[in-house]
C-alpha cells in the first residue's frame, strides 16, 4: 500500500489516486499476440487509436510495433486494421 507524503497509510476504503496500467506489466495475461506485417501496413494508425491498452507504438506518424509488456492480446488492433490491409494478425503466444 502506498503511503502519503508524511509516511502515513491511507484510511481504509479510500482510493488515494487513479490506477494506471503503466505501473504494471500486464502482458503475461496474453494468450494471443499481435504480429505486424510492416510491408502491408499503411500507417493509418487506426490500431493505435483503438487499442484499449495503449500498446501500439508509433513514431513520426508510423506504426513501429507493440508494447508487449502491456498488450493483453485482445485483438482489437487486428480487427480494426482495414479489410484491404490486414497488416496485423493474432498468433498463439509462444511458451
């Protein structure tokens, strides 16, 4: 439990601040992982917009990969990739 600025524990039943997935590695929950075919990708960034975990990495307006520490394998990126492109496919997570 996180202590306040004076080193005190918060009172029970109080949530001192909002949570964020950035503080936790949640990629271990994944059964499927996204795989990018960069030759097919048009960099429309729909995957980046739609990803509920902010796990799509883009730089300078281009899709460059996935943050596998936070990707939970939901497949939204693959579903939202335009039908004529389909640059993202979901594969079984390797052991």
